C-alpha cells in the first residue's frame, strides 16, 4: 500500500473513534523521592482497545533495546559544575539534574480532531515542581545542596560579614608605628620588609650595576640599591676549568651569569605583566605568566619552602567558618585563594623509606609527626590544613596569596579572610594542646591586584583574628619594583624556613 492510500485509512479510523473518545489531562505533583517523574500525563479513554491492524507490513517492527544509560548527578558540595556518573536502569532515560526544563505552559494547546482543549495558563495550573516555576537551575541546585547539608550558607559581601563568624575576623589598618601592632613572631620580618619597600635596600646585585643604570638612569645615584656579591642569595663559586663535573649544564654558575639571568627573567616577567594588562587577561593568565614564575625564581634557594597553586583547593566541611545563625546563615560561603607558601618537608612524602637519603633525617622526622597526627583525624578531616587538596595535605601553610586583576579589585581581602579563618579552625582542632602552650603563629597574607602587591598579617588574638594591613610592597610595572618584590618574597621564605618552622616543631613534636 502506498503512502497516498494510507491517509484515507487513518482518516476513517479517527472519525470512527471521535465520538467515543475522551481527553483527560491531569497533573501530578512530583515528590522528593521521585524528582524525575513526568510532571504531566495524558490519559486517553476510548471504546476501541486497539486500532485496526495496518497492512503496511506483515511483520511487526520492534524497537531495539536501549544500551545501558548513565545518569548525571550533582556533587555533594552542590557544585553544579562538577559532574559525576552513576549506572542507571535500562528502561530509564537519563536526565540532567541541572538542565531539566519545565513544560512550556504558554504554548498553544495541541489541536485534536472533534474536540478542543482549553488553554492552561501558568496562573491556572498547579505548580509542577516545588518552588517557583521560573526558578533558575543554579538556584534550585543550591537549594538542593543546602537541603542535603542541612546548613544555610550566607555570602560574604563585605568586611562586616566577617564579624558574624564564631571566631570573628577584624580588619585593622596599619598606623604610623605598625610594628607595635604586630605580635613578636613577625616583628623582625616586618622591619626587614619595610626597609626593602621604603628604601629598596640591597635589592639588586652589584655585578650588573652598569646594566641596571642603562635601564634606570637614577640608579647611578642609589648606592643603597645594590648588594655586594658575597650577599647574593644565588652566588656560587666558579668551578675551575680542569675540574669539570658531569653531567654538564648551561645553568649560570658565576655570580655575574646568575645576576644576568635574573635580569633577563625579571625584564621578561615585566613585559608579560604589561601585556596582560593591555589585553585585559584573566586572573589565571596573570598567575601562569607573571606570579608563578616570580615565586619560583624568588624561592629557588629555599629547599623547604614551596609556592603551591591552590586555585582548586576547597575548604573541608568541618573547618568552614561558622556563624551560628548570625548574618542570615550558619556557614559562611567558602572561598579559595590562588597560592600558598608551605613548609615543604621530605619532598612532600609523609614517610621516609629505607635507603632514601633525599631528605634530612630532621625533615623526615617532622614530616612523620605531621603525617601521624593527620592520619589520626576523622576521615573527613585528614589534612594538616583546612583543605583536602593532596599537595597541601601534609605541607603546613605559612602564607596565603590572593590575586585579582585590575578590573576586579573587590573581594580579594574577603577571600583571604575566609580562607585564613578556616586555617585557624583547622589548627585549633588538630593540635589543641600545642596551641594552648604555644599559641598560633601569625600568617603573612599577600594581596595582589594587577601590578600592585600588598602585605598584611593575620594575628590570632584568642577571641578573634585581627588582620593588620595593608603595606604596599612594589609592583610589576618597573624593573625596580620587580627586584623589590623578589627581595620581599625571599624574606618571607627565610621566615618560613626559620620562625615558622620552629613553631611547627613545637606544636607537633613537644
């Protein structure tokens, strides 16, 4: 039978059943137990149980069985951007919890032969889902996450939001005598950094003075800018030609070559930072091209200090700053930072294996003490820090860094504050006896906005965290600013390897 002769056959069948046909539209309110149940269903009641058999084909056409489907689900932390997969039943159609769409109730009804269906407007129809029908998927996902966790989060919109924390975070501007405002564990660090930033004392190696004067003419009158060769942090003794060691390397060895290499590197970083500003690059581009290379260069001489990118390091639930209902929520919205300076022991390995002499026995012993304390914690809290991010699991954080572009200046201090408050919560729970005896050390905080770098200090005052700042450090616009930043980062690295390490040894070993 051809397609032209099929149409009359269908027309006759439809005309025959019109009088006995009843159309009923019902709506069902989906329950929480079955969130993917169809919101609307159509029932057809007619006297004919089945339509007449078609003579198009003598054999029935059977739809092939569907392969095993997979179902998207939301991550436990409510992050709609993270997708997991679970194996579903063969007879279920997979649907995304994030991108489900409600029926278009404003569309005209489908016409049926022999009768009409009244249009249903949104105001006349019952709600198809719990909550508003025009609610965005992201809001719905957030509410589902809150329902699962049982804790309402409140966003951090200003510094006033930090007062609502159970352990409040308070900002205090640096006065004329900032040293008197700081605890004793960072007074010397602050004095040395202040001298560097104010007077640029000994930030440039003297071996390349003529090169620098060609770039910065006023450097000819600034003897204090240049440090002696023996004070260079990267200076090495030259190897006599008859004592060549193998394998050979093109890495600079002499103080002059090392200084020239640093000059070339900093000029390159400066050019890239200007290019990032001109092209309005994103944060991640600044971090890759400017900040990470500068950190790695400045800390190259510190074997036990690591600059760790932390863009994906999330705060674990037990250490999320809590408000006990103040400020409209019970848990402050978690914030992440861009980098952390950490105490890097035993190459990050929690234990020293037999025959492994890559790290000193002192470093291995301290790392073992940290790892044993971490492994003794509950499963959801096994980290020396406030995050379960693997590179930070056994490396104590000593300095937090948040970067922002010049077009997004707001929020950097708030992110640093929430992240740092969570770190204090972690330390209080991890080593309560050590804290009771030795207190909690002050943490330096770096806030980078575009080219400009600023320093503040998070001070533990037992009933609050006081952040004292900010001190302008330097910038990446000029060569002098870059040399100044390198000198500051090296001072912080010295402090991490000495004062901070001594505090870690006290709270974990005594």
